C-alpha cells in the first residue's frame, strides 16, 4: 500500500501539438517552453503519429524537464489521448476497437475534450465524446483549456479580447464535464486529467501575424499534478516512465489552474484507525472512514459526494466524515476572488 504522506509531486503539461501534426512549433520549441514554464514533465500528443520520438530531440531528459511522446487518435469524433504505447491504432477503426487496441498494448487512454462545444464563429466543429457505450478507457480529460476558452469567442470583439487573455471568462472545468466524471466514477475508476491542447496557432501573415497562445503561455494555464512514491531518477527513463504510468493509471492525480498558483504540497487520502488509502484508491465501505486533505496554502475546501456538495471548510487541513459509498473528491479555491485552484481525483468508496 502506498503511503499517502510520502509521495513526490511533479507537474505535467499534457495534450500538446507540434509541427508533426497541426501545431506550429518544433519539438525543440516545446521543450524550451516547458523549461521556461518550470514544469517537470511535458507529454506531446500529436495527431495520429508517434514520429516525434524519432526527432533529434526525442524522449528523454532536458535538464530538469522530462519530455515524453504519446499521441491523440483522431477519428471524426471521439478523440482519444493514448500514452505509453509503441504504436497508435488506425483512427478509422470503430471507436471501441481503438480503445481496445490501446489496452492490448498496455497503454493509457483518456477521452479528449469530452464536452467540447467548438466555435461557430471560428468555424471549429464540436469534438464531443458521443460513444458513451464504451467505457474501457483509463479516464477523461476533465479540463481542456482550449475547449474552455472557445465558447468565449462569439464575434470579433470577443475574439480580440479572448486572444489577449487565456483565462477570459474561464472559471473552471465545464460543469457538464464534472457531472460526467462523477457519474462515470460511480461505475468504475475514471482518472481525470487536465490538458492544455496547445497548438501555438498562427493568425495572419508572416510579417503582420501573431501567435495565439504561444507554448509558454499555454503551459502556464493548466497542469496535471502527479504523485509518485519515489522521486524521478532523471537518468533511468524506463523507471521514471513507470512511476508516471502508475500514477496516471491509479488516479494519483490532481488538476491545477496555474492562474491561482503552482505551489506543490496538496494531498488527499481516506483513512480508518488502521489503514490509509491515497487519492485514486477504491476503498471498501466501512464505518469510521474519514476523508483527509492538506494544502500548502490557505484555501477554501469543497467536498463532493456523487456530484453533490457534502462538506466545506477553510484552512490548510481538511477532515470530513465519509458517510457512505460513492465518489468522493475535493476542490480547492483560493485568492481574493475565491476561484478554483485544484481539483482532486476521487477516492472511490465501494460497497463491501
């Protein structure tokens, strides 16, 4: 059993596109942006290709940055982020077969932007998740920055305003995505991640054009925090990949809004008088279960049980009774405006 007190936390930027698909930057550009942003891990996910692994700047360590390559499998609908695979399935396959192919390769799969609305003004279609009958994936991208930003762009004035502020009109994940996550979690473990969906899109000509959200800007919007039982070695790639794989698979993950801060130190666990379970665990229902959490800064807490508000509080430490089976997770708000900062993955309390 992993001790929830003795975990090492790393910040991950997920869902990034380069010149190998529809992004504008080179792999070197993306690595440099990750270093400048101070993140620990960047995972590139170009559309339907793992070719960046063979780039001059392939997977590996660049100072204190670990760069990894996954992919985004992109049929016309129902995009899927695939991590830790040696081959991507054909996007023309039925969606259930795509998910199964990733599973057979022992990869991790996350439904990308599941409640995406697109943008009629920008002529971008919706890429919502519609194949709700298939649920053998690892998790879902609960918070996608690009999908959260697009609904604010409804005309030319709002487009100009939104381009200048990557957080304009964004308060948190889409409530529909949170509801979906809570509902799915009542049936199975569904790991939630945050993705930036970075493209560094160019608008206009070469001389007068500009970049909408350069990689450095995107990398300072959302992060996926992972919690591992041992520190990264920064020399043994296979060992470090396994630590990251296990954390993402088991739900030792939190979603961070960098606008409110990037401090590390959040922890969430369930416990009885004799046992402790880290975030992401499936725990047998029993009397005396409590939910506990710590924060590195003063926050307001919200506790959610099966999508319903079940508790709150203010402080560095949270402690709440677990009153029954279901999906238990917490949200942390901070700052003068009390905006959402961190979203934990759930602890799943199951009927014994």
